[in-house]
C-alpha cells in the first residue's frame, strides 16, 4: 500500500463536510421523492470543478438489447486511442455522468485515452443486476461501435467501481474479452444490509455472480488493477480486502490510499486537492499502461 498524504487533506475535508451538512434539507419528502430530486441536481462547479476545455465531448446512445443507455465521450485526439469506460458513483440508486466531468475530461486529456462515461440503469426502478448487465454489455458494444485502437480499460467510483469489478468477473467467467486494466476508486465490494441503498438495489432477490465481487470464489485471471481508497471512508476495508485477494490470486494490483480524506473525493476536485491528485494519478497510470 502506498499512502498519499498532505497537510491540506484533513482541513479541506472538514470544510467540505461542514458545507455539505449545512445544505438545506426538505424533511417533508419521502425517500423516493428525495432521490428523484437529487438525481436532477446539477453539480456545483465550486466543489465539482469544470470540464477540461482541451477535450471535445459527444453525447451518444448505447443501443443494447431491450434498452438504450446515454453516454458521453471525451476525446483529446482525433486519432484512435485506447478507450476507458468509466462508471459514476451514487449507491446504485443515484448519480449521473455530469457529476464527474472534471475527472472524466481531464483523464481523457492527460491520460491520452478516449473516455466513455455511461449512465447505467439505477434502482429501485431497475434493481440488481440491471446496472451490472448494462456495464458488461457496454464493454462489448464499445469494441464493435466506437472508434478506438482496440485496447480497453474500465474504472469507476464507489458503486461504479463495484460495477466495473463485477463486469470484469462476468467477462472472465463468460470467456469474453477482458479490459486490459481496471481502476477501482473506493468501490462497494461486499454486502452491507445497513446501507441506505441495499434494500432498493438487492431487495430479497437472489444475488447474481459478479454483483458482490468480494464474495467471488476466485479472482484469478482478472485484469491488473489500480485501487484507490480514502482514509476516512467506511469502504476502506473493502478496498484493502479486495486488494489482498487479488494479490493472493496472482493479479498485479497497486493500492493507493489518500489519508485523511473522505469517500467520493473524486467528485469534489475543486474543493479537495486529494481529488485533483487522484485524477492526475489515474491519468499517469493509463499513460503507463498503454504507452
């Protein structure tokens, strides 16, 4: 494990948590109404940052059997480049590709890759395994329909990290082409019945293979992995445990922990220098991966 620390991380995190706690709440809304309103909110550039002006963006439709997903493509070059499929967080019930455009656009520019950020289906309207199947099917769709150079990586944040890890497990088990690298940022990798999203996402239905990566019987054959964790994150244990299992099963894995910062720090790069550093680190990792 490599620890990234900076004296600014703690005070910046404290200030952001206070700012978020001071936001007005509407206690009259039921949880589902509150969720719908939250999905409509655009991120505040003062904390989420702005898209990188060096990249060109294009909104596309990913046409899959029985459904169409919306995605945004970030290109820094007109030449065919490796493709990075990226999945936003949001506890499997919220989040949007617009929440993370600082990260996706800057990774495209500095990582020398084409980034595809996709809005997968969300619970409770589409519970598990809908989102997982979306991500797995999108991997195949990208190979056939997007003009890349044939190389693909996958990554995501929180719930998106879980879906990225799960899609790699499905691809391995199905014998379909695997991404060449997975980048998992503070992912949700185990069951947590106390979590707010658990009932909406899993309910009482049978949990399919890949939906809970830490419970997979084996992690052999998965792509080389970059794992990011946060020191002040209840999901830190998932990242540490999954890293240990990947290494045990012979998967080259690097774990980077950002000390004294919070879950979802990549969503707030304008407020958290840890988020900016992590975006630069991911871009550098992709440059090293693909050359």
